[in-house]
């Protein structure tokens, strides 16, 4: 059996379906590399604030790291970050989740470095 990670597009599709069963919309804002693209999550808390998390590896584990010490951050600041990041890394995925509870819906824990 292979230890290769799941293709990024497959994992995203699965998480969209899982969240949809709970009535939580997830939208792909930027498509990245289908197989190995990294993921940035914007979790819109629907109150003017958002969490922005980037995917990382810690040893062999997928983890999520807030992009700012201010977490959650103002939604406008989140948008500025995402626009800049999209220009910097066009192969990455940008996913927006609308969840008042702030759940990230993707495998892996949230860590701060």
C-alpha cells in the first residue's frame, strides 16, 4: 500500500460534502495543483471576523497554522492576505468556509508556531 497523500482536489471534494451535510457551505475560491497543492482556509465567522489558516506539515502530520497573531482577524485584513498569497503562490488552493462556530472541517489540528 502506498503512503502517498490523497490528491488535494479529492480531499477538498470530500470535505465539502461532509460540511454540506451539516449545512455549512465551503467554496473553492482558487483552484491549485490537483495533486499536491497546499491549502489556505478562510473561515468566515459571519460577524466581520475571519480565521485564515495555512496547511503545513509537522513531522508526518498535516496541521493548520493561523497566518496572524490576531486570530480571528478583521475580514478585510483576511481578504488582503488572501489576495497577496494568491499572487505569490498560484498553485495553492484557497477555500472559504462560512461557519459561525469557526470549525475548519479539514483533517489536522490547529497549531501555532
